[in-house]
């Protein structure tokens, strides 16, 4: 017998379409909620990490015994803010055995609010038995098969983790190769909502948009399908027909303009399947909050509260605005008890949202968090804020709550470029915000921008350097950081038709030379990896072939070029996907997937930007 460390993962061969005999599901359950709520932790101390957490290289496999041991350590440190239901069905329908996976380590996955939200939703649905699975940790998997395997994809390059997980569990990588004896594989998250096409061949079902309601509807649909004993294909047809926001890639045929041309059409292949799939929008009164707090998260012991969802500003590059509209805010009278629930188990709050300070009751929220009788000793962090909302009162509240810095996305120091991208921000406001931050006692200001925006000229780089000089002067005593990425086109935005500018690489290098002597901490992101992100952002289903080859080659930057060389003549070149500008009359790979903003409106916004390019 091989050593325990080398034992294979338990089989996940499913009996979804062949219901098992009546027998108790053998599964170890963990009740992680303490019998009595613990006192608020005044120190965020990390318990010892399990041995398997030393390091997990991308593409490597951690054996099941090590994953189980790691999960026991992680689970012992978790404070749950919900109560899981027993898996027994109460409505006469069969119980589904579900693995919900994150394609990265526990530390990374558990700090995803989306993953937490979906896990809690699945764990509280009657008729489901749910196990969590990470690259380095796992709860005990069902001993007699799995019906559904789900993934949350928050980062494009985590596709490697999806392939690793499918292989580890013995599930066919491509949906077309899965038979009735294998789990149905679904996915969700921001990457798949934006453009699922490069990953589509790996998924049976993709849930587009918010999952608060569609997730339960999908599980109910699958339970009915299992009860009716229908085929795998029929179960997928039912889901596509009955669950709004459920996209079944296998039910859509893509026609290309030859092997190396673009997309000509995407059409459904079965009656009753919608020609387009609209992303799902949750319109409930409250938004997401953490369902688990743990010191093993990348953000230790943080309780996350989503204050707003989407952004009303509609910057023309911004996926977080265009793909997630309408803008929604959780009322302060909902946020206060949500924060209090987390503070029963921790002393750290994270207030999240694409545009937190545009909450219509933001001043009231700042006033609430300034109350020392409630929040003394609590550390509060905010996601990115707008310059016109940076006040001394906000800065003083953050300082009192243990924060030393504030983050503002300015995108560029050039007023001309900000107009092109619809960033409603004046340069004097940026400097003034720095002054107010310093006056309020903050010690650090982090600005974020981009290089290679469509329409950019050299003078725009000069303007960025000038802006940072002004900010440095206005915020005396502040440590100034400027993080700069390369513009990457995102689906469903007005700049989706523009490729990555090769000039961006030189712009980043010139900024590095000029900002160092000014005392600005310049932090550029990798230009080369931005090209890969653009490939995945604008890719079609043929890119799945590239991803499979890249994984086999070693998942490096050079592997992408090698894969395109190997596949030459079978898909367009990397240049076309990542760098070329596309015509507005071209069929987009994601054109059959819609958001709240029509393609016609997006095209108008693109034309408005182009009209401002003079001088490019």
C-alpha cells in the first residue's frame, strides 16, 4: 500500500442521473460555530499554520490527507456568522452532494467575499450536502460520489487551479467529455460574468451576475432533474430555460470567420434556449457581509461589509461600473447591525464597494464609525474613495480606527485623458484631498493610475508627473505611493474595442525614472502579464486550447507565446486578441451575454471617447 500522503483523492464519480439506494450519506460534518459567541478579539493573533500551508506552487497538487489536516486547523480557527442546515431534504426531492471549490489556497479563497457568500448560501439550503475544497485544504468529500462541483473565479489566471482541481478529482476537463457519471460543473464570479468564453469549454453552467437568487434556483432545478431521472443534457436544457442568468455554453454554437478570423455568430442549438443571456441583478435591501472570520485569511480576522455594489460614475474602462449596474447601496440601518455581528468575533472591519464614499448616507456612516462608545479599539479599512469625499472628518475617523492610509484611483494626471475615460475628477481636487488627508492625521496616500489608455500621448505622462508633484507638495508629511497598471480592455465597457498599447511598457519605464527622484513610491504592474489579461478579457472559446497548452508547458509568460506558435493556423494570433483595435461592427465573443447597459449605448460612449482623441 502506498503511504497515506500519496493516496489518491476520493472518487467523485456521480450518480446524479442514477439515484443511489436509500442510505445515509456518509460524511463528516463540522459544526464550526461556537456554543457561545466569543469575546471580541482585541488582538488579531494568527494561530500556527498547518504544515501544508508553507507554500503551494501553482500547478502542484496537495494530497488529500494533507488537505484534510490543513482544513481541520483552519476550521478550528473559524468563527461562523451563520448556522449551516443539516443536509437532509425536507421537500421530497433528492439531496445533492456538492463540492464548492476555490482554485487557489485557503488563505486567498476565504478572503473572497463572493466565495464566503456562496458557500453560506449552499450550506444553508435544505437538500444539499456541501464540502469546501481549496488547493491546499479540504473538508471530507462525499464517500459515494458528487453531483455538483462549483467554482468561484475572481482572478483570470486562476484557471490553472480549475484545471488542477478537475484533474485531481478525476473529472473530465472539458464539459463535452463528461458523461452521466460525472458531476455537473458550474462557475461564477466577476471573471466569468465579464467574459466566460475562454473558460466556457470547462464549464457545464456559468451563473452570470449576482448569485443571491440564481444559485438557489439552479440547485432547485438540478434537484428536480435528478428526481425526474432525466439525462445530463436535459438537465442542462432545463437550467438554461428556467434559471435567469444561467448560461450553458454547450447549448450555443459559435461560428467563426475561418480558423483565424473573428466570431461571425453565436446561436442557441436547442428550442427554448434564449438567444441572449442577461446577467442577474440582486435588488435586495441589504448587500453581502462576511459569513466567516478567520486569522488565516490573507486579510487577517477581517469582517467585510459590502456598503455599495457597482458605481454610478461609468468610467469608460471600468468593468465594475458597466457590468454591475445599477448602483445599489445598503442602508446605514442595515450596515450597523451587520457590522455589529462581525464585531462579536473580531475587532477589524472592512467596508467594501467599488465606490464606497458615494453611498448616499456616507456622512452618516462616518459619524457612526466615529462613535468611541461603540468602535473604540476597532480597526476600520475602506476600499478606494473619491477625492471629493476625502474630508478631515473621514481622515480623523480612519486614524482613530487604526488606519494610516487612504486609497484614491485617479487613473491619470492628465485632465484630457480623464475626460476621454469619463473620470469626473479635477487635478486641483486631487491635491486638495491630499491636504485634507494630511490635516486629518493620515500618514500615507496611495494613488492608482494607468498607462496606455486609448488616446494617450506623451504630454499625458508629463501631466501625471506634474500632478504627483502637486500632491506631494499639498500633502506635506504624507508618504505618497503611485501604483500604475497597463490599460487592459474589459468586456461590456466602451473601451472593449481597443487593444493594449505597446507604448505602455515604455511609459511605465519612463515614469519609474522620473518619479524616483521626487520621493514617490512608484509601483508598476507587469506590462507582459497585462497582455495575458487582455487575451483572457477579450478571448473566445478557442483560447481554451491555449490555456490547456500553457498549463502543460509550465504556466509562464513564455508559455503563452509557445502555445500560440503551436496552434498557429487554428486561431487568431495573440496580437489580434490582445493588441489590435476591433471595429464596432465586429461580433464580440461575449455579444450574446448582456448587462444592464445595451451594446448600442456602450458603442455611443465609445464614440464619445474617440471624439476626444485629437492629438493622439
